[in-house]
């Protein structure tokens, strides 16, 4: 049996699976750091904090306070050789500002020992790049500053 687009949309609506509605997906197993995976604009984020930061960046882009942003750029911290894979780091965002500068942003509920090691490797390999760790408190304060601003015309 083939479904029409309307039938499929109705099925998704009944089962709370419509993309882009900020749905919190129920994980099959408990997440390691008690984060909830969230889908916004059809993009699956690893945490509510990352999704909130994404929405904040969209608002800043709409208000022309930033030039743009990119999700999950990949940096090679150590080259691979032979059968050994390279060591890579994938932060959450890179934000491009109007003055031509940019900032690498990683959202964290808390910093793990693994992240601290990765951060040291990143700073050693790319000393001129600015890496910022965004935590819950910072994102919430920025959201309050934009409160009342219209995102959509």
C-alpha cells in the first residue's frame, strides 16, 4: 500500500514525529550524560543546550548581528598514518562575525576529562583559533537579552 503525503503527515502527527517541531526524542537507552536528543528544523541535536544555541544563532543571523555560522566543522588534531586513523575534533559550531573574525563554539552541560584533553590538543595545534565553551547559564542569559525580539517578519 502506498500512502499519500497527507496520510504520511497524519501518521507522523499522531505519533509525534513531525520534523522541525523541537521534539525531544525518547532514547532507546539512557544517554551517557543525561542529555535529551532534540530535533529542530529537521536537524537532530545531541542536547537541548545545542538546539537552543542553534536557535540563538538563527536569531542573531536574522538580526544581522553575525555574518553566518556553520554546524560541526571538523578539525584534524593529529594526522593518521598507515592503519591508524587521524584524531579529529568536531565542535558544535563555528560563528562568523561581521568584523571578519570567527569563533569555534562547543556547547557543554559540563566539561569531561576527555573534552579537557581534546581542548588541550586543539589549542596546541591551532593556537590562534578561539575556542569557546558555552554552558547552560550563558545561553539562557543571551536568550533573555533577545526576549521580545521578533524572529520572523
